[in-house]
């Protein structure tokens, strides 16, 4: 994965922003993703993330590239902060990529493929996403993609 900017600043800002959601890190607006972002507030991480909140970050924006192959999903995102980030999420050769996905903050189901893809492996135009990552040292490791297809 390639990142631009100072990761320590992003990490500190992310933690500080999580404290602002709902007034505390414990409270907040789970599942309010797009509404919270539109209002200029940070969004709370999904409960499925396997890392503590202070080791969490997210990258939200327009999906520029998408590739789904056996064992992995690749996305390139032009973030709302005007950086371009690339992520590869691995799910194992026989694993189901749906377990790496959310749709507007909710569980991704088999029927949701039609909302993000025109056909297998081909993303619909105008799809946005939030890539959630957990820090391992100074490197964020992508964990989940929360898809936000056009309405």
C-alpha cells in the first residue's frame, strides 16, 4: 500500500476525531457514515474492526480502480483529502470477499453485488468507499471496505 503524508499526523487526527463522534469514543453514530461525513464530522469505526480505536484510520473517497481476483481485492481511492491511496485486502484463495465488505455501514450480502458491480469484477461508475485500516506499527493494514454506491 502506498500512502502520502505523515502517518503519525493521520493517526493522531483519526483518534482525536473518534473522540468527537457523539461526544466520546464510546458513544456515537455507528452506521451514520455518509451523513457524518457530509456534516464535516469524523465517522465512528465499524464494530467488526479487529483493532482498538486508537489504532484505526479510514480513507474515504471516489474509487478510481477496482480489481477482484481469487484471494484478493484491490482498490485505488481518490480521497476527500485529495490524496490517492491504494489498498489490497486478502481473503484467501477460497475465502469469500463479502466478509471484507460493508454496504453503507451494514453487512454486505450476496444481493449487494449488483449495487456495486455491473458484472463480476467490474465496478459501477460513481461508487465511493471508505477503506478502514488498523495500524501495525506505523503502517495501516486495510481491513474492511464500506461501499457507498450512488443512490
